[in-house]
């Protein structure tokens, strides 16, 4: 039992820690999970990767890519027990690595799948990777040609080249759509 002073009083922090430990063990027993898993992330990566090779329909290249992401995560979190992994730790690590948002999404997806497998095997009772923050990807707006630039290109073309080019430019057609355009596709009465 936790240490106490001469009067038999237990310090509040020690009592709170003991209560939390008791509640955690009680929850694991209630869920039929036994004691919290002592498995580390390194051990889970090995087991998860082996399982993926035989039990999924993923292409070998996809499995190889996910394994690459997990090996990078293992460098930071390899010795961490599954129940000690925190999404906040992952977020801090991803920020420190200065990865692009799309790269962080790949790492978080691989991590989420690995912990989903751990849940399936009942090593943990919830997926801590579900709380990983998904970074926002900033998409650049498309660039459009300026009118002066279009006129320069148009002046350099022959008359036969100008018609499909003007159709593409003003109607927003792709080159293949412009060249497949025929007179029967145009309705001058309805302007369509």
C-alpha cells in the first residue's frame, strides 16, 4: 500500500495515483483484456508488418511504403509501450520533423492502421492515433493566362490553329476536346 506519514495519512498525490492505477486495472478486467499490454511499438511494427503481408490485399509497394513510415516512427517511439503512446507526442514529433502536411498525413495513416491492428488483437482498448491532428493542405489556386499573353500566342498562330485555340481559351476546353469538336456539335440557334 502507498507510503503514509506517522499519523496514517497518505499524501494526496500518492493516493490519487493509486486510485488511477486501480481504476485502469479494473477497466481492463471489465473489458476482458487482462493487464495492459507491455508490448512496445517496435514489437508491434514487426508483428503488424508480417500480418499485413499475409492477411491483406494491399500491393507489396503499399506495404513497403507503410513499413518505411513505421520505421521512421520507430526511431522516436520504438521503446514506448502501446498504452503509453500519445497523439500529442506524435503531433509534437511531426512538427519537430518539419514535414510537409501530406507527409504527416501518410505517417499518421500508417500509425492509425498499426494501432487499429493492436485493437483487433486486444493489445489496447482504444486507438490513440485517432486523435492525431490532421494538418491542413493549402492548395494553390490555378494560374490563368493573362489576356496580353493569349494575344501574343494568337498572333504567332496560323488561321487554322487560331480557331481551336480560341475555342479552348473561351470555352475552357481541353486540347483533345477542342480538336474533336465538329460542326454537328454546335447549335447556333440555342448558342450551345
